[in-house]
C-alpha cells in the first residue's frame, strides 16, 4: 500500500540533481530506500537523503520517471512505500566517506550521524553534490575533468589520502566501477568497507530476483553490503542483469 | 519424517520453491536451497528474452501480494548456465516453461531436459500475460495436446501447473492427467486501485494475487481435484506456516510449493515450515507426512 506525501520544498542541487522535502512518520536508517510511484509514469527506488522529521529524496535525472519527478513542485504529491532494505552500520572506526555523483545523497544522512572525512567526487564541478552540507570536517573534492579539487577519479584520490591518514573504514556509494575500485583498495590495504549498491530493481521486497548479484538481493540483503559479502561478489563491476534477467557485461 | 520420492525424484522435504520467486538466477536458487527448500522451480522461461512489464509490478497488501511481473525472463537459450549452477544445490531443480503452442512447449521442455533439469513444470496458468499462461491453460483441448506432446518428447517428469481462474478446474485437471503431477494453484487474477491516484496500481492493471488470502481457494482446488484424478498433486497458494502445509496435505496434496511466504517470513521460511510440520506431526503421533495426504477427504 502506498502512502501519499506532499512535497514541501524543492531545492536544485546541481544541473541534474534536485532534493524534494516532505514529511512522513517512517523512521529510516541511513542507506535505506523507498519506492516512489508517480501514477501513470513509473515507480523507482530512491535512497533517503534526509532522515529527520523533514525527510528528503535527492534525485538525479536519469530516465523518464526521474525526469517527471524533476517537474514536480511544492504542493505536488508522491506515492511512496518503504523504507526498505538494510542500511549502513555505524562504526567507531576512523572513517572516510566516498561519494560519487548522486551516490553522495545516500551517504549524506550517515555522515550527519558520525565523524569522518568526506570525498565528494563528480565528473565536473557543477555536479559536486552537498559540498556545503558537511561543516566542521575535512571535505575533499575530486572532479574527473579537474574543474575543481583533485583532478582524477575518486579512487585515485582515496589512494592518496590513505597515505596521509590511517583510515580504518571506507563508506562508499556511487557508480559501480568506482565502488569496485574502492572495494579492491580496501581489501588490498586491509581496511574495512561498506558499500551501497544499485542494481535494476523491480519489486523492492526480495522476491523477483531482478536486483540479485551473486545470490545477494540488493533490495533486502542490501543495498548496503559489508566487506565479507562484497569480497564474494565476483560480478560487481563486471556483470549486471538486464530487464529480462540476462547476465551481461557492465 | 519429511523426505520422500515423487516421480522417481528424491526430495529431503516436500517444500519446493514456487516458480516466479527468487529463481531467475542459479546463484539465488542456491541461496534458497541453503535455507532448506526441498526443491526449486525456476522462473517461467520462454523462447525469447522478455523484459516484463514496467513498474509497478508488485503491490503489497495486508493479506498477500498482487503482482504482474509479466513473465520477464532471459530466454531459454541463455538459461543453461543458471540450471547448471542451481543443480549444485543437490536438490531437484524443476524447469518452468511457458509458451502458446504445443511446439513451443516441446522445444522449451527439451531444452530444459538438455540443461539437466530434473523435471519440467508447464506454466498453463499465469493470469497476466496476453497469449500465454491462463489464456492457454483454459483451452481444454489445447492443454491436453501440450501435455501429451511434451510427455512424448522428453523422459524427465512433466508437471502441469493449472489455473484457479476458471469454472472448469476439474475438467482442466482431467485434461492434463497425462502429466506426472499436477500443480495447483497459480495466482488468482485480481486488481487493486489506488483511490488517491484514481487508477489501477499495476502498470498492467491486472495481476495475480498470492499469499494467505488465496489459501482457501488453493485448498478447495486441491480437495476437488484429488477426488477426480489419480496423479499426485502439488499444492501451492498461501502456504506460510507449518499448519498451512498440513492443511494442504490433508486436502490431498503430495508435495507443496512456497512463494509469497519468502516475502512474509524471509528466505529461511523453508526450514521454518519444515520444523513446524515436524513439531505438529510429533505432537499428533504421525511418523511421516505422507500419512496426512487426503486425510480430510470425505469419502
């Protein structure tokens, strides 16, 4: 059953990303997600980016559903179900958060709840998400094109930072290839890691098998996975499943 | 207490994963087997890759699930590897197939046999795919030809999964009696409308209802058919707890399938139900579950 919530505010974060604020009395954990239905358009999974009394979805425009969502304004409605899945596990270890593109939206409520340094990565400076959100801590910026901060990929900056600081855990969310690289770094350096994965998702409740990766269901076993699970995901960063369930190269 | 042989296949318990739930990839089926399933039926596979319907494809209700996935599947030519992986679990793997013609079903069933499936389940009952499933499965002459056609061409057992969405349940059951076992029921054709949106929730509008709310329909179907056909019946529809399994056995089921309960109780539901069945049987003085089959039939 869906709950109908009203959009109370829309904030344009980047040229392709907007945050939609609403009230809902569910109590999500950082890393959990909801299914958003826009009647007659589409239904899609969306992680929560603000988890207080006023909640938020921070949505990148990627397809028909999210494009329609970007047209919505204050006073418009969203049909939601959730929260679903397993979120991040808060750790006492010295943490580095690494968000790529809109992946930063998933990490943000976790960062609000625990200390640690932050890497915000994007293709270009205009797409750096939440660069002003995390006051009073070290925030490193990285852009693929070098238009701001470190010039290069997020994992290259992470390798550099690991020479400077003794981080004990990396929390990451972003493009799968970026996460694969960061997980490999964590494994080789003996650092703990948690990653929030994204796969083509249909039911969101653990029965249709669309989002499964090597026997793990992203929708209920994840979307956040821990190191002992991530090391077993041989398809991560290599193969995905398409809408028909075919295993195809990423 | 729970192990048995059906159609020459050895099962450690009668709780088989129903088609359509966590059974598209071999690795996921292995997970289900690890959690105690006595066997697994694959997602229904057709000739060509099929993406299925757009979201929403599922709707959660207080009493079950409504779905119209739309027979999404990778296509039979891409499915050999998944069967091979699932077979590593050491329990029977039953390949579910859907088609619209005798030739179509025969082609798919032969492929499943070639891939190493232990049996084939003919989907004659999906309620939400145009030209397939129930639309085929309510044509009494056609289902008989499909079952006979497939039986002639393969040597592994053939199961026929039939629909409850008909007034001709017993006639259809008799028409498919050439199969080695009958599976009933598939989901019940249904719809849900979101009154705030003023439209059906599922993108396909119609879907199949499953879960606890359809158990009485399944029990009734098994009970009715048991009296009329000689072949073993595999009962499915709303089995969530051990007591539901016992109820289906008493109606006349020889084996059982579990689907929506995976959503309700988690993937470990197979071992949970098995334990509950054993506890109930011990308490009531039954040594083996087969003693319960058809017990509630009034003769």
